[in-house]
């Protein structure tokens, strides 16, 4: 099985640490082959950032995904699909960590860019519309270190 299929499968089947390792190896292989800022490498880095975020390493996930977005904008421009996709993903991570204003800003900026620069039937338009209307994850607060714990007295 190829690493680009094994990593998400490992994450979905309860082996997140294997998934992290496979993503790291995949990113290293892609980087050697095509470069650190190639769209494939950026997508793999974004997936790893989202996985880390889902495991509770929120600050790392947010930082890494923001770096992916910055790298995508630098290499491909703010109008490129890879840049806009990273921005949509970043908005979702911010939303789940309770950073409502940052989430809305990312998602609305992405929606504007998608409507302006991508074809009207691009599936990313549906993705951002769904993200805007999706409430924060009910599961994420259990692992999130960014949110205050309910019922915990500091």
C-alpha cells in the first residue's frame, strides 16, 4: 500500500502515531522528489497538520497549517486552489479550537477567493460553504489545549 493511502487509513483506524510517522516519511520523500513547496508536498504537510490538530497538538497543527498556507501563497499566489484549500482547512481548525473570529475571517476570505478565482463548479466552493455552516466539533474539546475546560476551576 502506498504511503499516501496508508497515512489516512492509519489515522482512521485508530493508529494515529503510525499515521504521523507515515506522513513524515511521505513528506520527506515528496520533498526529495519535487521540493518542499510543491503542491503535493503542501497537501501532505496540510494533512499532517490537521492530524496533529485532531490529536490535541493544536498549536503545532495551527502553526504548521498556517505555514503551508503561507508557502502556497508564496509559490502559487493567493488565488491558487492549493492556497485557498489550505485557508479553508485553517479556518476549520481555528473554529474547532474556539477562535471564532479567525475562523470566520479565514473562511470568508477563502469563499471570496474561490468565487473570484476558481470555476463556479469547483468542489472547493461547496467545501467552504459547508465549513462556514458547520459548528465547532463536539469531540475536539476533549483533546484541545487551546480551549478552557468546562467545569475546571483554574
